[in-house]
C-alpha cells in the first residue's frame, strides 16, 4: 500500500490518532501536511517523526471552525506540497458534558469543529481532487455514531452527523473519482489507558480481567491500528470502497 507521490492533509495531527495517521502515511511515501490549532508543540513533534523516518511534510495552523482559516490552510498545503490527494478529517473536540451542562455556546462549538469543520475542509480540497479526477476523503468518526453513551449527547450527535456526511458526499463525489469513507474507532489509547506505575501483580491481573470483559481482544485500540486502516483506504487497493463506515473497535461493541 505505497502512497508515493501523494499529498495528504491530516487535521488534528499534533496528538493521538491524527499523529499516528500522519506518521504512517509518511512512512508509506506520502507527503504529509500536519494540521494543528492549539498543539503546535505536538505538531512539530509529529513533523519531526515524519522527517526522522525520511518523509516530507510541513505543519500548518488553522481553526477548522472558520472557513477562511481552512481556505488559507489548503493554500499553504498546495503551495508547499502540491494538490491534496488524501484528506483525513480528524480534528475534533470532546467535552464530555451531559445534556444539561451543555449550553448554546458549547453546542455550537462542538458542531462547528466536529461537523462543520469536516464539511468545510472537504469543500476546500474537492476542487483540486476534481481537477486530478481522483481523491480520497477519510472521516474519523466514532462507534458513538452507532452506539449511545452516557457521557456527551452533543458529541455523539456530531459523530452521527459525520456518518451521514460521508454517505451523502460519497454519492455526490463518486462521479469525479473521489471516494469518501469513515472510520469509527472504539476506545483508543492516547495516554488515558496507560497502566499506572507501581501496580501489584494482583492489581495488574484485575485490570487485565476488566479489559477482557470490556474488550474481546484484551486491549484497547492504538493510533497505529487506526493509521493502518486509514492507509488502506487512502491506497489504490480501496478503489471500490465508497460510502463505508468501518467500525474499528476490536469487537467491543458486540458485548
């Protein structure tokens, strides 16, 4: 699944899943634009790892809730690396507020970043993809697009919206050789699931048993797991994959 000669833009690539995807895309030959908003230090670290692996990339800051910022970001990427062949919409906000803790301000903030930001990033890169007659758009969603939770209804709403954005745009853009697919990860370890130091063997065993009950494979996902799937979708091997929403949770939603 080599991506040599392709230009990728990964939003929210300063940390976590976005970082993992950006590094793996570069490892497979793509030139990668590392987007960030607040995490400049993280974005520079992502770029450092890309370059250490022999890859090419750049960092670019933008607020994906603002259309003008998105347009400027895409211009910088196209000037520096070429027309975007692969867009990975990953930048998102998760507040973990319950129904009555949310107000209009937090609602609008989540919608503008998590959903409108995805839509407007797509609008910004599609003209270039149309000119090439080919493109890959990958939407990072969540199992919460399918499965209700008890921690943030507005966040879950945005993830459900992403699912339908992917389906509708997949139909519209297919005629231009552009595919749109979503990845719906379950729990992914971006530091939150690290095993605390100093656990006794009994405490460690108890933790592992709880993991087995909740996660059939005995572990949560890793950014690398999401990255490998993203690279497949970005590659020529996925030519007939369009409008899909792939659950990537190790089977945890089956329980």
